[in-house]
C-alpha cells in the first residue's frame, strides 16, 4: 500500500521542507493543496525539485481552481472548468496522479435551511455533466485523472455517495474520471463501505484517510482493519492520503497513525 500526506498537515515553510518531512515520516507521496486558483509554472518547478530530491511523488492536487464544477452560477462554473484544465496540465508535468474536485463544497445542503436549492436535480445533473465533459477533454489530452469526490450531505447536495459519482462517470464515458473516496464522508453516506470498495474498485482511483471523527485513523471508530483488507483484495495500486485533523503532536500523530494502518495490512494471495 502507498500512503501520502496532505502538505498543509506538515506546517512547512516550502515544498522542499514539506517533502523532506514527509520522507522522514516514511510516507510515499505528498498531496498538494492548491487554494484560490490554477497551478502555475513556479509552483510546478518547486514541486518537481522537491520530488526529485526526496524521491517522493506529488500524489494528487487537492484544489487548483476557483469556484466549483457544480456552481449555480454558469460563469463561475466555467471558471472552475478552465482552472482545472490548466491545473491538469501542470499536474501531469510534475508527475501527480490527478486533480481532486467535488461537485461543490459548502455551497448548499438539503439538510440545512433553506432546504430547497435554487436548481432542481435535473439542472444539477446537467451542469455537472457539462463540466465533466469539458474537463475530460483536458484530462484525455494530458493523460491524467480527474478525481471526483463525493461529500457528505451536510457539505454538498449533489453528489454524496460513490455510486452517485460512478453514475455520472458512466454517462461521460471516460477512463480519465475516477472516484476519490474519503473515509470520513463514506462513514456518513455509504451503507456498507466494504461492499462499496469491492463493487466500485474499477472506478476508485484515490482515497482520503480520516477516522469517523475526522481525526487521524486510529482516533475514531472507523473499522480500518476491515477496509484496508478490502482495498488490498481489489489489488489497488493508488494512494491512500491523510486528509484529516490531527490530535496531539503533528509528527507523532502522523507517525503513530501511519504505523497503525501499516500494521493492518495482510498478505493477500
């Protein structure tokens, strides 16, 4: 199994220091957080340098765009699509696996007032499919993935389960679309996580690691022993990335949690 850590968890002063700290903690990759806009040449060169010096890869880009691919405002939605197209090119250049994007985050929830979104379900689906079809053109051109992330019902109203994400992917029909499955969101939305891992193995391209309370694995009641085994049985080759809060000292928390997950791995014949 390959494990990555999100760069913002390491509180470093630059990418080289981040990658070196991740290396010291025995991670295999670093997930890059890019807030507020598309990636650029300067950031890409810094990450390539850090990767070359440590041997760790940038596992994925979390962000790299403005707004959301499911934004209610068309202009903002297409702005997100444009930024992702740019970030996919730079992500490919630096050797990352892809760019992570939910439909939206914090834009609307049917579980919170006013409960009724300004766009109906068909409108949501139509706009998401339009965005994904546009992004796929870039993803296929650069031969890199878009990792689509389902969020829980309190953070998004459009795409909450792996099954919902897969249904959209099937309509688009591109192998460059993969699911980014987050254990915190799955603990809220999935009826049976082991079954989800197994049934949609061909569509899942990346995992986010967080326990039931959104802290590091081992600090909640998520059954990682069962889920790690299920992932292994699918012959998964991608990354499992720490994207969570941390209880205790940052480095000790990551070190102990990573060791805990590795201890759950078994020999699969």
